[in-house]
C-alpha cells in the first residue's frame, strides 16, 4: 500500500511526534506529573474513549493508595494512544 501525503498532512504527523517528545521530556524532568486522574483524562479525551481504552487493555488504570484513592492513568500512554488513533483514522480514510 502506498500512501501519499501532502505538506500539511506530513506537518501534522511530525507535529504530533514532537508534541509527544516534548511531553516525555517534561515528565522525565519532573516538570509535568507522569499520571493524570481518570477525571482529568475524561475531560481531555472523553469518557467513552478513555473507558474503551481501559476496557480494551490499551491502558491500565492504577490506584495510588487505598480504596479511596483516585484512579490514575499514564499521561504519556494516553498521549500516544491519541496520536496513534489519529494516524489509524487518517490511513483508513486514505486507503
């Protein structure tokens, strides 16, 4: 399969990769927290989307403490899932 990209599409793919790289660096240097609460993830990506990712096993929800603690999700995994899903949609449309 051959996929032809115009300049804008290529720029979007590269931009997404750079965003993920910057976020990784910020997490590694302690400037961003490595985890988001499930509520924050819902607000950023949508409840249905996040719940589907958890159900499909694409991301694991972690509790940081006892039974009353908040559920946390890995920030970088969430961002990678978003970028991956965007590319999948694009390439399905291009096929």
